[in-house]
C-alpha cells in the first residue's frame, strides 16, 4: 500500500511540474527572446533561435484554425488543413524573425493569469521600450501539459482576428489552394 501511495504522489508531482503556470511559461520564453535582442548583430543563427522560440511558445495549429471561419476550416480535407497549418506557421515564423525590433522591451510586467477553464488562460503583459508602453495579451491553452499561446493581442489588435479578416477576403475570390499559395509566397518573401 505504501509503495502504491508513493508512486501516486511521485506521479502527481511530475504532472504538476510539467504543467507550469502560464505566466512562468511566457516569462521564460520572453527572457530568452530579450537576451537575443540585446545583441546588436542579429545573425542567421539568432534569427533561427527566435523562430524556435516562437515554435516553442505558439500553438500554430490552433492559431491557423482560428484564422479561418469554422465553415472554411471544416470544408477542407485533412491534407489541405495540414498544408495550410504548415505554410501558415512558416509565414508567421519568418515574418516575426524578420521584424525582431518589434519584440524589444526595456522592462515587462506580467499580470497574474486569468484562468478561463482548466486548460485555457489569458496572460496580460505590459512592455516598455524607450518610455512607451505596449499591452500584450496572450490567449493560451495547454498542449500536452505545456502552456502555448494561440493568439497574441497587441494594443487591442488580435493576431487571429486580423488573419481571419484577411483570409476571408481572399477566400471570397480565390480557392483554398490559392490561399495556401499566397501564404507560401509570403513565407518565402519573409525568409
């Protein structure tokens, strides 16, 4: 009985450790990003590290899905959805790494996480750069016990909503395959 109890306690401890606080998850990645940005020369290796930090922090599948209407997403087969997510991720990663200065901050203050459900949270961060404040809200969900952002709201402008508006306009006159081609070209241009 004691042995079973110990196994249960250790197992629960590991689960609790794996599911870190959403604010801690954001702070950790932001700390790494700010350290990279303090270097004056952004090498190709540093830009790749920024892309990796984005991949570790964002649930691109959820962001891609939320950037389309449910009707447009559901109308696609699994292969088309997968291709869309892949090219969308590449576009966002490349364009974000190209605009590194947007992420620079002299200081950041994080509000406590607002939990919506057990696996959904919102984290608000106040960033200051050269005396100017920007407010970022990370909409997050747990993916395999790890907190990942699926939307970033910067000064009340939602990334997911912005993409959704753009993509719905494109899909009024173009096919889903053509939308993927447009996204792929934008990813190539930003590389």
